[in-house]
C-alpha cells in the first residue's frame, strides 16, 4: 500500500502520537508534542513510524481540535480498520522543518555534543542527552564516563555559543561536585 521511506529517525523530530479515531471515515486525532500546535495545521505530509520504518503519509485535510489535538484525514486511509492500524503510531518530520531559533534558544537535538563550561568549575564535560521526563529538563553531561545532571534553567545558562558548540553555565556552588566527589 505504501512505499517504505528511508529516512533515519535521527534526522527527524517527534511531532506527536495518533491517539484515537475521530470518525468512521478514517479520520484520526493526533496528540501534538508542542507549545504551538497551529504550526502543524497545514502540513502536506508526515512520517509515521510503522514497525521501525518511517513511512510518508499524505494529508487530505487537517484542523486543530480542542487546542492540543490535530484532527487529520490521511489519503488512502478511508475505513475504521485502516485508522485502527495507525492508532498509537508516532509521527515525525525532518529536522529541516524546524524554524531557525534566534539567540540563546536551542532545540534539544542540536546541543548534543556541545561542551559545557561552568563559570566557577570550568570544563564540565560534553552533553550526551537531555532528560525532559522530569519536571525540570536536565542536561545529561558526560565527564569522562561520569554522568552529571544540570537543570536546564535560564538562571543557570549564561550563554549559548552555537558556532563553538559550547554552553556556558553558572551553577550553584557544589552542584557539580555532588557527582564527582562520590
């Protein structure tokens, strides 16, 4: 029915998840993972993760539904069975769809590999990931095999130097030492 689309998931960003059917004509509701759902209202297509493969689906129509949900009708998804097979599927778009962020703003994926310099401590390590499953998102920093977690707090981040791939922070005294002097 659909041709497999070879795009690496690491070249994409997570848009949301199909949560339920909307109608018996194949319409679906997508729970968007964004603060600006309106930016996804007029897409022509989207990538759906089906058994580990990103498959492009073309969008016939879409509209926001109850602010955080997007009601979508995909081409060639015309029955309840077609729609059922897509429920709980994750949706992605290529990173190139993200708008460029100005100044010290950044997307989590772009800072992986950045150095972290603390005003008082010095070189902390390299960002290996971002943990955003907690109330406060955390930089996951690798310091020679030791993981250091620093809250991604505007009060701690003093500068983001994208050209030199460095984030400058000023953390409370002793925070970094908690991880090193165990």
